[in-house]
C-alpha cells in the first residue's frame, strides 16, 4: 500500500497525516476542496512530493477521475465539515459533505478496488457520558449534534459497505485533537488567539465539560498503525487517556501566556452540549501495540509555542474569524 489517497489533506489533522506519510516514503495523492478550513501552507514543505487535486468529495466525476488516473492502493478519508457550532447554525453542509461525500468515495473505492479504506469517524458519535466510564468500540452510537449525526451516518455507511460489498473498510474514532496549525475556531487556538490580543476568552456555561485531548501527531501516527496492521471491518478508538475540563484547559493556556484568568467570559451554553467524552483505547494498544507519545502538558506547550511563532498565519484569517466569533459567542 504505497499510494495513498488522502482526502482533506490540507486540513488540520489531514495535513499532519500527509507530512508523516511523505516522511515515511508513501506516495501521497491529496484531494481537498480547500474550504475556509483548508490551507496548502500546512503542507508547503512537501508540495513538490504530493499529487494535488482540488476537488470536493461530493463530486462523483471528479473523484472517479482521481481514482482512474492515480490508482491509489488505499484511501484515508479525513475530509469533513467538523465544527459542532457551525453544524448547529446550518446542518446542510455537514450532511452533504460528511454523508454524501463519504458515499461518493466508498462507491469509487469499490469500483476501483482499493486494498484499504480508512474511514475517519469521531468519539462524538457515541454521545456523552456522565462522570464515569468510557466508550468502547461496541458502545451503541448515540450522537446528539448535527455534526455528530453526520459523522455517525458516515461511520455506519462505511461499515455497511464492508458488510454488504466486502469493501475493506476500517473505522477509526479519535478523541479531541489539538496542536499546531489548528484552525482558530476550536477551543485551544481560540483561547490562545484571544488571550494574546488581550480579548475576552469565551467559555461555554461554566467550562465543566470534559474532553479527552489527543495531540495531532499521535492521532496521525495511530492511523498509520491501523492502516498498516489493522483488520478490515474492525473499529478502533484512538484516545490519549488525558481528560481535562474545558476550564482547566483554558486556565493552563492563560498561565502559559502570562495572562490573567479574569479574561475568561462565561457565555450561554452550546445547545445540546455533550458533557463528557472518554474512549477506551485498549483494543488499539493491545492488538496493534500503539501508545501516544505526547502527554497533554507537553503537547499544550508545543501548541502555544507554535502559535506564538506563527501569528501571521492567524492574522491572515482574523477578518473572517471575527465575523464567525460574533455569531458563535453572542
């Protein structure tokens, strides 16, 4: 499996997978529609070593043209609309890209006979937990937001194609990613950017919601392990075991930046906000001998340092972000 078709490879996590893939010696075929969240700067150092196709995963003719021309051995499907808040504002793009786009790719993969199809899902398909327990790969799905419903639909569709057509689909459910190059609409980069500008840092409700934080390079590394050693038809959770309340994450960032905690502004809670996610990753650790390499404190330090050194990248997006922030946190 040397030729990898990576959808969404100009996105936050997809680009990390692309960078690792090139370093590992894979031939990378990148398909990305380059929406607001995509950015070729993330992979600029490897642009001459990548076959780039600007195409939406919903474009059947465009997708099949790539398969026919490039003949990928495997598909790693990262492309998705991914922000819960935006899905609450408008679910349409999420259903279109995440569900119908996945169907388009599955059909093409079946037609052209790929060896592996890695379908990237999310821990949010499980719904939420109270203060105890974890999600296993066998936990029934119970998504609560338009985003997580769209991902659960894509997740189930991939597994149906394996069961019905024998397509070698592997389903991957990672926990909350963070790290360099993350678009500043998610919690960690929003806090960094707002605090650096001495602006109020918006936190939903009292910030008591709990997430399991996975450093982006660990996530990509785990997907490579699953690609190379995982079993077709199986599901793998990717978690770090590093759980934090949102307010704890916010205060840690403010401390790293030397900013006062009174920048925090608690705002009206997100509709249908899941309280806690927690993954049991015992299957991945046991069967495929994978472990995360980056603990949360180290990863958060790396992330803050990267943003401090790359604020020009954020500044180029500020106009669009301010309009979004006004809608999201008003």
